[in-house]
């Protein structure tokens, strides 16, 4: 009896139920934790993602099983609740002034969406995915995790785990992926351009902008309303001057809570036996290519603007046209300051960065309208 009890106990241990795929994902989770904590690679995203991945791959925890804690968080992703709330918080956190002051930033944000559509075509032509799956994979190129999750829940929910992990991982690795592309596509002279100070933006402009964008985008693309609408509502709460408590809640407590839930559920979805399959590998490869092409698209348009402006536009701000706010803008600032200490590009880069958020949501709306039956 005692021996059988001991044997049953040993059999119930996680150690004796480990499989190699879960082991691989645990190592990936530990790598992400190292990058987040020791190397400071976007820890607010990478720590909950990595820890969710760690817990769900430890044997017999049941964290991502039906009825498990992380499964309930994941359900909020699947029904499209958490991504719009993230957009609400981003809107409340973000100053749209640089975009309003320099409207040409919209072009850089649009150019950075090139990765979405090239990856979409690649997924259909070379990887064997259908149009709905390809659209969900392509949106990774916008470097916008909430948009990727939202679109995938509508078009290809069976790929949600792989796409969510890829999208958020690449968002967190923006400081690693972008700088080599930025330096490859620019000269030192271009990177040292000091841009003119942006004009002041009036309070009226800041209030009217989110209202007008909501109306115009929704009239053209109703499918984009949940994301663009929440983004603009958050910004209106910030700029109206009458809703400071709501703005503060959206920009701090709410977005922090939602980020924890979203990060944990995204990481937990990467369960070794179901995650490490051929389709996941294809998605990871297509996702990084999409992100690289998007970064390149923004920088190349920045190069063109540099030439046509007579050297007044620093093309490094084009890389911020991807949607990772404010990470991509900080990378533009860091690379520019490394070339010319004291060169302050952050506010100039925030224009394309905000445009990228809007652009990725609009791109998702286009995909939903074309392939989602809207």
C-alpha cells in the first residue's frame, strides 16, 4: 500500500509528465524573462507573456485547460473584449499633437503597413494559408498585438494562439529587430538630420481630431469602429479637459490590468504540444518578415521625404510608422541620438507612430470588410 502510494505520488509529479515540446517552450519562456528583466526589452509586455508561457507549459498545472484561470482570460481575447480596451488606454496615454502638427506623418504610418499586405500575399502564395488565415497573419506586420488578436478572432480563431504570441513577441523585440534595418536603409548624413520644431497644436484641434477621425473612418470602414472608436474615445477623454478621472483610469489602472490579463493569456496559449507545429513555424517566419518589411517601408518613404524636403526630414522617424506605441518612437530617438548626441527625434517620431496605430486598425478593417462578411 505504501509503495503504491509513493508510486502514485511520483506519477502525479510534474517532473515525470514532462514532454520535450513543453520543455522547449519553458526554455523559450526563460529566454523571454531574461530579455525582459536583464536586457530591459519591453518588460511590461514580455514578463506577463513569458510567465504565462512558463506556467501553462509546466506539467499538470491545468492553467490553460478548460476551466483553468488563464483560459478565462483567453476567452476575453476570443470574444474581442480586451483588444478594444487596450486601444482605449493607448488613446488616453498618447498625445496626438505631433501627428496633427505634421500631417505628412500619416504617409509614413501608411507606408509602414506595407508589411501587412506583402505578408498576406506570401501566406497565400507560398505557405498554403487561405485568405482569412493570411489576413490574420499579415496583420502581425503592423506590430500591433491587440489588432492582431481582434482580427484573428474574427477571421481565423484557430490560429489565435500562434498569431498572438508572434505579434506580441515582435512588439517586445522592436529594439532588436528595427535598428539594423534602419541603419541599412539610411546614410549617416540622413541619420544626423535635426528636424525643425513642431508647431504648437491648439486645444480645439486636439478635441476635434478624434471626433473627425472616428466619423470619417467609421463611415468608410464600419468594421474598424471597435478599435478606432476606442482609440479616439481614449484620446478625447485625455484632451477634452472635462474627464480627467476617466482619462487617468484608462491610461493607468485599466490598461495595466488589461495588459496583465492579455499578456498572461497570450503567453499561456503557447502550450508546447499544440503550439510547436508546422503552421506555427510558418506564422512566426511570416510574422517577422512582415514586421521587417513594414519597418523598411516606413524608412524608405522617409528616405524619399528626406530627398524631396531638401534634407529636412530625418528618415529614421519612418520606422516608427509601425504601431508599437511608444516603443518604435523610442527606437527612432535612440538610433538618431547614437549618431548625433542631443538630436531629439522622439516627438517627430510620435507622429508616424500614432499614424501607425490608426493605420493598422484601418488595415484590419479592410481585411474584415473583404474577408469577414462585413
